[in-house]
């Protein structure tokens, strides 16, 4: 696994493994969405997702997930130069241009809140992480970078953060975006 992936994706997420999800905040660009927009099973934004985990004072983690620039070794004329990235405790965007939306009770997140994070799989192409599959006791959801493709939205090289349910995302991997099919890169916490 590339050092960038270890440092900027897997290591921040390791702190949340085994902890209980308590709150989900979509930190959207201030002009880009409403509460009605965030309710659906597939959502995209230019901002970031904030996941709050808490199992008591000694076991807490706040993870921010967003798109970010791909490091130099992967940059080519074929890539837009974006991938998914994680940060522990520190947001990617400053509060000035961001509007928070509490997504904790949305249809996507409500079944997962109050359950433990069991596993996170990194999905991508050529070692570049584009999506994260979060496996909670309560179900599965995906967060990744992406953009418009073939008349829809798909995970891949793009400057939006996508959030989707298993039902919405899995069919995209199978039929909608065959040229953008993702492969398993790694599982957080496994060496």
C-alpha cells in the first residue's frame, strides 16, 4: 500500500474501528444543498462528511472524509487528480464557506447510528482510493470521491464527496459504470 494511502486514509480511520457511531454531519458548501437534498439514499456535495464516534471519554474519534488531490506519483493526463481522504479531528474545509447539516436521522444513517464500526474497505483503481465501504453492525454505507459520469454520479476521479447506501451504490459497480469499476485495495486495520 502506498504511504499516502496509509497516512491519509487508513491511519485516521483505524481510530474509529470498534467504536459506536453517534452523529453524522454533512459539511456542505454553503450554496449547494438543503435539508431535503441530504435525506436521500445517494447524496453528493463539494464538502465533507463528519463522523462522530463515542464509547466514553477514553474512546472517541471524529473522522472527516472528503475528496482531495492525488499525490504526484499518480498524477497523469488521464486523471482529474482527486481521491478520497480521511482526517482525524481536523476538518478539510474552514467554517466560513461550510454549512453543516445533521444527517444522523436520515434514512441512510439512522440504522447505523448507535452501532459499532466493524470494518472499512478501501476501493479504487490502480491503488488510488476512491471509495470507502463502511461496515457497521447496523448495515453498510459508502463514502467516496466522484463526479458525473454516463448521465449519473459515480465513485472515481472527481471533486465531489458522494455518500450512498448499499442498495444505491452496489448496482453502479455492477452495470452503470463498467469503465469505472472499483477494486478492493485494502481493509483498514489489516496489515
